[in-house]
């Protein structure tokens, strides 16, 4: 069994400009799995950078309101929304609400720096 505490996972500014906490990632030795799990936050009025992952990604929104852009599509997101992002799709997120936009993000196979490309 692997147990991690949220407060033991430090926040950092990710390459796409979201604030992340890596909760589980095989490269850290925290879990023996194909996937990684992170909690993310985007502050009010903020927008992540456009980026592409070589892996598939699932977002589950915990709080706030925003707009998710994947490929040529976009949709409103809020608490309880799930978005699946296929590998290689351009994506970005914007916070359109008054509070923080918070989400969980599962990446499969697990996120590594070389699987992500930030777009200009």
C-alpha cells in the first residue's frame, strides 16, 4: 500500500504555468504504476500555456469555473467535470471564475518532462 499526504507534496509552477502538486509518480518511486497523478490549480483570471503531451490525460475538476481547450474544441468546466485529452492534442485551460480552478490530473503513461512540449 502507498499512502501520500497532500501537504507532503510541495507545490511548484509547472511549465504550462499551472500550480501543481505531484501526488503519485513512478519516477519519484512513490508508486509502481503506468500513470501519474497530480493536483492542479489555476488562479482567477489565469490561463495556462498551450501545450501538447505525448501521453493521454484525464482532468477531473474539483472546484471553480473555467474553459478547457483541446484541439479545435473548447467547453466550460466546473466541479464534477471530467475531460479526456488524447495524446498529441494541443490543450490549454483558462480560469473564468472568481475563485481558484482546481483539478486532479491523471497522465498515462506517467508524465515525464520529455513527454510535454510547451507551445508559443
